[in-house]
């Protein structure tokens, strides 16, 4: 994942964890992350769809965690926003006449799967609550 989606999502989730009784607006969250509120709203939609947050609209609207931070693993957040393999993308058209090119994508596919599993397991051992406790 060579973008900032995970960093944005974990920032949102950490803020919601830090202030669990507050309904945090996308504007306020965007101010902390220093991004456009549209980006925050997009990620809120994804996190809501994953069952990690709940939102309400209107004058007293905003978002909160859908469950206790101790029940949310970092791997759940990662899975919600993951849009590519950890190691990136494979070359689309390697030379099939090459002894490496003809089989490289099959071999890379297995390597990518194993790497993603390791990352997910590593992140699965960490809760959002533990991560949030690092911040004063």
C-alpha cells in the first residue's frame, strides 16, 4: 500500500479512541490530520462499512467508535483500507519467452500472499487501545 490511506485511517481511529464520548466531526478530524475533510469523510465511509465506526448527521453529528478500542485490532483498520499488496504490484506483461519472465508473477503471487499474512498477523496482535495509549 503505497499511499496514505492507512495513516489517515489510523489517525481517525486514534482520535476517536482518545475521545470516546465525543461525536467528532470530519472537519475537526481533518484539522488534526491536516487534510481536506472530503478525504476524511471518504475514509469514515470505509471504516463505517467495516463496522469500526458509527456516524450521525446534522448539527450534533459526527463519528464515534462502533465498539470499544480494546476490541479493535490494528489489522481490522488495515484490512478496511488496504487497496494493494504490501510489496506493491506485479509487472503486467513480463516476457513469456524468458525463463524468469514466464513464471515470475506466479512466484511473486505466493510471496505477496505470505507477506500480507505476516503483516496482518503482526497488526492483529495490537489493539487500537494499546496504540492510542502512546499519545499523551
